C-alpha cells in the first residue's frame, strides 16, 4: 500500500509541476493536537509547497492540485565516544524526528482583487520517521546516518487563508501574492518516537515508541504565484 501510494504521488506531482497554473510555498509552524500533543508538547517547524491545475476565477471559483510538506517535530544533539574501543575520540550524534505529508488539495477562492480569502480541503497521508546522523566534531561532515523508526498514517483536513497582492505582471507571473493561512489536519494512528524514547543501554539502542492519532494545527506564511 505504501509503495503504491508513493508511486501515485510521484506521478501526480510530475503532472502538476508540468501543468501548474498556481504555485506556492510557505514557512510552517506545526502544533500537535489531542493525544499527539500529550506526547509531543512543542512546536514543529518546516516548509510546504503546492501547485494547482488552474487558476480560480469568477466562472470557476475552485481548483484542485497537490500539496507536500515537511516538518521537524523534535531533535536531539549529543557528543558520544566513537566506540567503546576508541573512547578518546568523540563524534556528534544528531537525531531528528520528522513528518512529511502528501495531500490532494482542493481550494475554493470565489473572490478577486488585492485581497482574496480562500478555503482549502486536503486528503492524503503522512510519513513519520526518526533519523540519526553522525558528524565529525571538527569538520561537521556526516559520515554515517540511519532511519531509526518510521510509520505511515492517513490524513485529511481543512484550512483557510488570505492572499494579499504584492505585484503584477512579473514576466510569466501575472500576479504574486503574500499568503497567510492556517490548517487543521486529522491524522490516523501511528507509532513514532520523541526525544525521550531512545536509550543506549550497555552498547545497545532501545526504542520506546509512542502510539496515537497525529492531529496537527499548522500556521503558514509564504507566497503564491498566479501564471
């Protein structure tokens, strides 16, 4: 199922990137909600990008497209001995908790002008995973990395935002807007790690994953180009 889903995502993303009539991106802050917040009581940060197949207008005030996002919801950085046999050489170990989501997007934007409110609907899924990398403390070059834990969750949600016209007639870009929005995304149950769920005992790494729904409230600021 995961392989089929990601294959579909790649095909759809390629089609939209070729034919997109609006393209946007934003910085994102994510606040876990419900049981997810009980385990991850901190703000995440990341990026999101989207494209739609046509520009909404008065005659056709809705459009469809695709949205991808990436968020870091936790991170730990430690210095450790390279090994038990070489304890006098230390390395930097960085562990990052991540969430990448992929959604079909429907947007309703019935207004035109310098300020354009809109509504969004999303349905898709998210890949939640924890990775570790080992860096040299002197050069900061990564020489080893691994995925410690991962899971997949389905998700759906809705959002609302405002577009503020910044500029017009920038070559191929007809209109450039500042984009401010918020979304609430409901996620099904997943197993995932937090900063406190990985322990090294006697040279072995032990994982203590949490399990909950993965609801998320996100806030965005970015730009959208209409072609």
